C-alpha cells in the first residue's frame, strides 16, 4: 500500500509541473490520484462519498462541557459539514441553542481543536488544530465569531479553509464553542496568537463522518433565510437609490 501511495505522490508532483494545454488530462489524472489516496487510506469514507454523488458529509453533536458551571450557558446542538469531492470548498451549518436570550450579547468563538478526545470534557481536546504552524486566526477551523439571537445560533458558512478529506482532514477532531469573543489575533499577547483569547470552553463535539440526511433536513431553512436576506437587501438598495 505504501508503494502505491508513494507512486500517487510522485504523479501528483508531476501534475504541478504540467503545461497549460495539458490541463484537462492532468485534472483527470489528479482526480484519479485523489481517488487512489482516499480509497486506500479511508476506504469506507471513499465509498460513502461515491454513494453521495461525490460529496462528503460530517456531523458533530454538541454537548455542554461537564466542567462548565450551572451559571454558564449549557450549549447543545449540531454542527454539520458538507464538501464536494475532490476540490470543493467546505460548507458548514451551525445550529446551536442554550445561550442567554438578552440583547447586546458578545460573540462566541468557534474553532476546530486538535484532538477528538473528550475524556476530560472539552479540556482534553487540545489546542487549535494547526498543522501548518501558523498564528491564529490562520488555522484551518478558525471559524470566527457567532452571535446568538433569542438564545440560538443558526448560521451557514461557505468557502471554509478546513477540509473533510486529504491529509489535513478535520474528521476525528473536535469543534469547541467558547465563552468569549475571538479577538482575531489582535490582542497583543501570546494567547491571542494561539486561540484569540476566546476564554473557557462551553461545549464541544467530535467531528464524524455522516450521511446527507441531517444536512438535507436543515439546509432548506438556510436557503430560505438567505433568500429573504437577498430580497431585503434588494429592497433596501432600491429605496436608497430613489430620488
């Protein structure tokens, strides 16, 4: 198996040196290399992707950290992921509940962490997943700040840097919801460049492979919300342009 992986790597390196007029043939070769790599290392995931119209799905069932006191938000919900194989951008749906229902609330940071180990609550999930040894907020899975409304966070994000497949897959790692707002690396201290000074870990979950069922149940609501926002924006634009 390792000899095949070595061969696949060599082919992939040759692809990067190709001439523009060979683009179509080499894209097909790259696809075959990706298929070989995935089918050898993660055969069940590869079968799931092929069965789902070459799309990978993953889900993460969020539960409160057992170390969070009763006076803190008890956050529950789902984080869902979808990504077209092999070159699609990662999409995510964040559907969380349990936040305070008041007004003028600060944002909550959400990040991918190194380990899928929740044996010591969210604390054993390790630090940020940072395979490229970059400063925060340039880690795969630095998802930024989320703002609750009526105690809930319902948010769709596209074009995320993290991935479900390849050597830097986030499958088996954890999603952590923090108590505080992410300072996006502007806090002028070491912690800011490591984790955005996001504070305690309120809740977490382990990212696992999934089917399209839960995504397809929740995505229509996302599309309807986005449609209403576009309509509202268009109406506002027309009003502002009126003499």
